């Protein structure tokens, strides 16, 4: 299929989980994919798998919290492919699982550096070639916890609320330049990180999965389920969609 034929895309945090699934879906739909991640081993593996499958992908080691990493990597992408059509801001960390009064300033700042500053820096440098071309699509990863609260991970939840606010503001600011900015809000998804967390749950992984499934009217999501939502927002099919929140959570927040 060719829903993204001829388009050049950057996907941050593309070495595993939902990011990896998004890289593969974009490549399957004809996009050239630049993977930004700090994991050289996994990032290079994803790029190689795409290339072996007949797609086109490159990997750049990028810490999205560092402008000195982000700016030259985006410039390399635009020099290599002559343009940048799509940015997917997926890179994020969960950070310390403590109540707010237990979280150190360093722990708080580290989560914001990746999850918020990273979105800001990648957007800052990606919109420049998009503005010149008068076209572009940015998809930011918020979370269901950018919409509702829960009893864990206060720094993470705060960052996802910030990403949603940034999404709406940037959508308005860059609409005159033909750039769309939208957010996805995944629920529980069976990524390697999610499954690893389940192994430490009392009773083991099976008990954890049963508990989490009970919270989702449909069921738990697979990484490709979220990747397909990102694909829609990135594609021209969503050309009249900007500043929106696409919730992909199996009905979790509908209850």
C-alpha cells in the first residue's frame, strides 16, 4: 500500500514497542523512515529489517533532550531526502514511580527533559523545513494519562498533559503554514516494557494481564493498533484534522 508514498518521516523512540511498530507501518505504506533513538543496537536492527524488506530507513543516535543531537540529525534527514513531511514525537520515559512528595527534583527534571523538552526540540527543528514546503504533519504521543489521572507516576502524567497542551497550541500556530499537529493517547499496550512490568506483578504476568484486561472493554492493545492510529494522523487522509486527540485505549476512558 502507498498511503505515505514519497514522504519522509522522523520517528523518535523508534527502536522498540509502539515506535518500532510505527516505523514498520510507515515503511510498509511507502515512507522513508529516519529512526531517532539512544539505543544503537535496537535502532539499527529496526532500520536493517525495514531495508531488508524493501523499504528505506536510516538510524541516527539521538538523545531528544539534547539540541546538539536533535538539530544536526534533522538537518541530515532533510539533506539526505530533500524534505521532511512527518515527525512522530514518540520518545518518552516513565520515570520514578513515587508520589509527588517523594520525587526528587532530578527525577522530575529527567522525565520532563525527554517527554516535554524532547517534543519541543524536535518540533522546533522539524517545522523549519515544513514551513518552507508549506506542508507537514506532526504526531505527538500523549497518553490516556494526559486526559485522566491515576495513582502512580506523577512526573510522567504531568508531561503527558503538557504534550497535549503543546499539541493544541502548535496546531493553531502552524496551521497557516500548512502544518498539522495532533496527539495520540494510547491506553495499555502490550509492548516489551509493559510485559516486563507485568512479570513483577504479584502472581506473575498472567495475573497482571488479566487484571489489566478487565480495565479495557475491548482488550489490551498491540503496538500495531496504536501505530495504525499514528499512520492515519500522519497521512493525507487526515488533511482536515489538526489540534485533535485520538484516543486508542480499548474503551478505558469511556467508562
